[in-house]
């Protein structure tokens, strides 16, 4: 499949501070590509440049063949944007909101009303279309927000952390909506700091931290970069010294890395079961009680920890 988005060395600076530091990546038509990183990593700034809200300091990107720097109007016609913040009028109904935003996109008449009805069905709110948005749950509001981005049938949909601050049931509905849209042909650039969302949704993932894109690939490709390792996460008492314990673990055969995450000790090994007994033995030697142990198979959290030395959500 051809690339619908090509990003070339994109930079955004605010004075001496670089929020985005020369990132480059492509997205193919029909793909769900996730930018995964903690808060403040540069995800929203990247989306803002790609949607022509912010001008890049340097570098460029093309969407459907159009430059974000030189052809912003053509880019806007090709994209839909679902921002973190809700862009809705709460005193209007869902249908009235969609009619209003449809007019902003230049739609009118029968084509507008038909498209609004189609979008209401897509976001599963046809039966609530005439209810005021202020009566909606957070998840329902998010779905209307998604609907606004779909009105003009974009070629590429940007979704910037669309599940932040909503309940698990609503989150599940939004993830299912994203997958359904993709199955019907929509290309999606999805930003999140939730590892499990990126794992479930993405064809490929770009891991971003401190404005740098530090790894790109499928989940399998990314976990292979850290050697298909497994992680032991040890929960210890607040009164015990996790740094000293992690240092002791580094001398154990087959332990590849030991570090501290939020007062928990993370131990990375090819096989967690092979190092479990000596790890417990080292803790006992130091009189440290391990309250519980989680064994985690290779995942995007492990990749992020390996590449950055810290947890995805510190």
C-alpha cells in the first residue's frame, strides 16, 4: 500500500526548548499507526503540526501528497482531527453539533443531513441524536467528538488520546469504534500513553519520548529489539531500599538488567522463571520481604523501559 503520510525530520521549538526533535516516519493507507509515549513526550505537538495548527520550526510532512507547510488547506481537506479536548456545544444536541460542524466543513443541504445520519450510526448514537450533549456521559461526548472528525470523509484520521478521562466501558466502546472504522478503510494516526491500547489497535507503533522517535515497528519487531526478554516486577516494603536490591540482582547469572520503577524493582531476563529463585534468595539475604511478584512477558512496556530506562507511566 502507498504512504498516505510521510514525515521528514519534523522539528518544533519554543525558544531554546525543542518539543519535537527531528522525527521521521511514514503511514501506509489503511493502517493504524500509534504514537506511544508518556505525557509530555511530544505526541500532541506532532499532531498539531501535522494538522497545520502549528507551523514546524523545520522539516516537513506530506499528507495525500500535500505539504503541511506549503499546502495547508489541501491537507485540512484530507484529514479529520479528534482532539484531546472536546470541541462540542453542550447546549446543542448531538445532531445539531454535527450539523454545525458539517457546515464548517462546507457541507450543506441534503448531503449534510444524510452525512450526519450516517455518522450518528457509525458512532452508535442514532437513538440519542436529539438529546442535549450536556446530558451525555464522558464516553458519549467522546464519540460525538469522533463523529465531528468523520463528517467530511477524511482520508486520514488523527486521534489524540481519545480515551483520556473516561470510564472503562466507554473506553471499550471507543476502541471498538476505531477498529470498526479501520476495517471500513479508514487510516488512523492514534496517540496514547496506554500500552494496552497501542498493543490492541496498532499495525505499527512509534515510541516517542522527550520529543524523539526512538523506535518504530510492529509489536513483534519492537519486542525483538529487547531480545524477547521477560520482566519480574517485585513489590517491596516502602521502608526497604530498592536501589540496593536492584544493584545486588545485577550480579545474578542471566539477569540482563535490574532497575527501580516507583519503588518497585524490575528485573529483566531471557526467562523470568530461571532467575526467580536466586532473586528471592538475594532479597532474603538482605532481610527484604517481597510482598508480590508480577511476571510480564515481552510487551511495549518492556520495550519502553529497555530503551529509556524508565516506566511508560511514571
